[in-house]
């Protein structure tokens, strides 16, 4: 299930050289400090200070996004324990020299099938589950092609820090079948890509996946 939306992204003008707003970086760091502090602090006065830091972080977000407090708070209500990056998995599937993509119902744009990794699942299971759920194709995971820091690529800025893992998979069965979240399934050549959902996958990342098709021995990419 692709859940990489729902208030997590910030609408700003996109460009290949996009950088996150500094205030977003600071607010995220303050929220992380507060979450980690509340995880380990036992002294009530220390906990009170970390709660104050958390409130400042959320006020920064609300002020800069022009969001009411009741919208900011719920984004973090399930964030407990030591703060770590979220993990978004993307399946890279080729057939006859074309790459598998799905059209997202939410924004009407195309992406590689994928979404947030589920707790308790190995990477291979997460990515193949996402592929079959969103496209109808059963696959087998073969190789991790890329491990990217989302904030270093031309995606819209996000409230949370996350990693994106691109996994090469081969089709073992099934057929093109849209899902509750997707309206179309298709295979596209590199010179005829549809308009992509940059919240999920950038065109540059897709071109990089075609490089792996042409040069299978290329080492895994990472930031």
C-alpha cells in the first residue's frame, strides 16, 4: 500500500536542484531531539523541557505551512521511541526493455510501484507485496539497485526524513490489474515515459534504473 502522502509533503516549486527549506530541516531536527529525549529521559523536569522543544518544532511547522495546530499534532502522534528515517520501497520491473509503472489514483500521475515498508517484513517481501498489490504482477526480488536519501533528490520536501530503496524484481506470474490505489498499469520505454508523481519517484531515478538494465553489473547506488 502506497501511503507516501497524506499531509507528509510540502507544496513548493520543484526543480532538479531543489533544496529543503532551512526551517523545515531545523523543525525536523528539533522534533527528533524531542522524541529521542522523551524516549530516554526519566527526570520530570527534563521531560518537560523536551515537551517544550517538541512544541517549538510543531509551532515552526504550523507557522511556515500556515497549518492549524490540530493538523500538525496528529502527524506525529504515532512517532514514539528513538527516531529513525522512514523507508520507502520501489519495485523496478522490466519487460521487453520497458519499465513497469502504475498510475496513482490520488494524483493521477505515474510511479514505480511501492510504498512504506511494513514493520516485521524483510525488504524482499515488502517490495514484492507492493508490486502485486498495485500492479497485479507477482515478482521475485533480485537485487538492490539504489538506496537514496529522499531529501537529496528532486522530490517535494517532506515532514519526515526517509530513505528510498529501489529493488530489481522479475515477473513470475500475474497480469496487469489496477488496485484501490491505482487506476492503470503499464510498461514504458525510456524515451516515452509518462508524467511522473515526483512525490514518489523522479524521472531522473527512472532513467538511472534503465542504466542498470543496460549495465547489470553496475554497483548499488547510494547517497
